[in-house]
C-alpha cells in the first residue's frame, strides 16, 4: 500500500500513522461523508495466521462497532478486497487526535492528576465493555490513545472475550494478550472482567512510576505475575498518595477475588483520590455533557446528505428564582417564565449530515456538545433526524 491508494473504491490513504504485526494504520479520507478516518490495513501473506488476523479484524468490527462510548474508539466499517492481485482486509475507525500512552510515556511520566485521569477514562471504558459482557484482554499503553489534556480512548478490541462463543478466536496453548500486562489467571487461559482490572493496574503503575511493575523475558514475566509482588509504588514515586498505592496493590492482587469488584468501583476510587489529594489545586479535566437536538431534512437531503446550520443554546439557573428553592416563586418568576433557567449563550454552527439517513435516526456528532471543564473534551451532540416533504 502507498499514499493515494483508494481502498475498495472509497477510502483514499493519505499517510501511515502506525504499524504493527497486523500491518499498517493509515490516515485516510472517506469522500462519501467527507471525513478523515483511521484505516487498519492487513495484507495477506498466505499463512494460516493471516486467517486468524482477519478473524480478529472481523471481531473488532463487530465488538467495538456495538459499543457507543466516549472513551472507546468508534468503528465505522470493515471489509476485504483485492488490490494489485493481493487480498487484504481493512478496518475503518474514528481518527483519534493525540498519541498512544506508550509514546507519551517515552517523554516521561505525567503529573499525578493526569495519570489518574487517564486511568479513570480507561476504567470508564472498561465499565461499559464489562456491562456489555465483554472482556478486553489486552489493556496496555499502546492500546490507549491520549490527547494533550489527558482524555483517553481504548482501542483494539480484536481479542475481546464475550459471551457469544461464535466470536471466540482463542487458540489452545497460545497466550492471548501481552505478557507484561497479563493477569496471573490469564496466563492459564482463564479470563473475566477482573483480568482487565489487573492489566489496568499494570498500566497505572507504569504511568505513575515511569516503569512497568514487572520486566524481563516472557518466562520471567510469567513467573513474576504468578509469584512475585511488584515494588511498592511510593518507593518509586514518593509524592504519590498512599491511597493510590493501596488501590494499585488491590488491582495487582494475584487472587482476582481480592481486586476491586468492578471497573466502576475503580473509576470512583480514582476520582475520590484525585478530589481528596489534588482537587483544590490541580483539578483533572472533565468531559462536557452530551446534548440532544433535532433537524428537519427534505427527502433529497436525507438521501444525498446535507450541510445544515444548527443553533445551540446554553442555559444557566435563573438568577432571580432558581437559587431560592421556592417552587412557587419559580413558577411565578417573570424572568424565566417558570422554567427556572435562562439562556446564557447561543451559537450557530454547520454540521454535515451523512447520506442515507432515515426518518427518526439519531446521529452522534462527537464534541459538538457542552464544553468540558479544566481542559476536558466537549460532550457529544445527538441529533434526531426528521424527514419531511
């Protein structure tokens, strides 16, 4: 593949942005909806392992495509075709700004509030996946994309374990995951949601201290995961709160039963540690609220796509009545006319509605919602389409 190649008559490759054992990731353009995307391309080498990699691609498309969460990468499309006589498979995803956590850590360990926030984003993503009955099985820094403000997104659901056996591509006798971040029970092929929490503990340890909890060859790593405790967190990062050290110790417990019960619990603990230890002087970024709206299209605009102006209004509590707690006064208020809030800011912007939308369909527009706080990303805008004559 090279720049300028058009995959399947649609996706024009612009430049490579990453590579791995599976092939390459390209920045690409999708002219059908006029947006930049990331495209994973896997070229066939004729081996049996290629078939397993294609199965991974298909599984990632099916699994991640079914998850709608701000901290999980959005998958748009999956396909396979022949280019210059060679078969290939491709996966089209949301193009994420920033860089992988592994690349970010090469520049040095981040401030503690940033490390906590990045970990809380991952915990939030895992909670959504676990609620859907899915175990990621390969949480590691290279599968976490981080923006400059610390906002993080989990990628690569290709070896996710779900309740549907039809999608399980585990190979007997083969380690599924990355040894440096694998839970002890995962080394014998046993996975559940607490295995992801162990991997998150490894990632958090590395983000805080600048080094992995265990190092060495694959066999040395296996022995350490099974038998040896990691170095105490605060011996490597003395300014880390003792509460954070305790949480990491729980996440890295050899026995899954001694770990936190859920990713949601981990998320709450991370926020609690940040608020108690850093909240007054160094608040972590927080994502803005999601917003809903509606748009009315003519049939030809729904079929062909359209760029439409949208007017968004932000509100705040009515200064005349909302702070009194008196419901009667709110209802009688002449300032807000009984709503308890008033318009604080209006803005108009243009959004692109993709071709082929249906009446009643809800479209998600990333980061067109309410602004974030302390440098956090904006929320998303959910637009319900009404097709009228």
